[in-house]
C-alpha cells in the first residue's frame, strides 16, 4: 500500500487513502457518503438495469428486490438522468 500511496500526486487524496487503508471508513463517513454516493458504476449499471422491472417483472418486485427498485428510483430522480427523459422514445 505504501508503494501505491507514494504514486499518488495529490497530497489530499494520498492522505485520505492512507487513513482508509489504516482504519477503514468510520460509521459517520459511511452515513455521510451513502446519500451522495454516485459513480461511473452507477451510470453504467443504470443503463442496463433500467429495463429489469419490464423484462423480469416476477423477479423485480418490491418483495424480492426492494433495494434494486429503490436504487433505480434514486437514479431516475438525479438531475442528469431526469434531463435525458426528453430523449427517450415515447
């Protein structure tokens, strides 16, 4: 880990990664990050997961996949995703 940290040119990023590597995230950090968590992975998976409720209606239900449906809802509410609505076929 020290070798990887040494390659990071941004001192703040290097410091943050060193802390995380040593102690992990605190519960407070996790609680703060969860509502704001959004990454390239979210963007990629949203494009594929958006059709799940339509393709697999028996498996993508509130009883079976509540967290998936909640995530899809949070993603749809994001400004960048909502802005794309005008480009979707009607």
